[in-house]
C-alpha cells in the first residue's frame, strides 16, 4: 500500500491540495478578546480515526510552535488515545 506506507510522505489532504491548485493553506486566526492569557489552555489532538487522514508530524510541530509564539503565556496540551 503506497498511501499509508512509510515511502509516502503525503496524506490525502496534501494530494487534494495539489489537485485543486491550492498554493498555501492558511491557518485560521483565533481572536481571544478580554481573556487573561494565563488562563488560556489550547488543546491539540493530532490524531485521526484513519491513517490516511493523519497529518505529518512536522505540520503539527509547526502549528504548536506558532501557537506558542502567538500565545506565550498559555498552556498547550496535546491529547491522544490509548492506542
């Protein structure tokens, strides 16, 4: 199997992005008005129900670093399952 195998660094989102001609995916900006930055907890669940839906670890790393930069006083929690 090519798509889920270690030889393929892409997932279906990457492939559809290329097919549709999308140059760059914009990460939505979250605006937290009137919120104490020390009380913000950002929950990241980087897993999917099927391997074809999973993002590459480098994409999640980029998002987490950007969130840490944008919200330096917040807590970032990464969640997952027992599997």
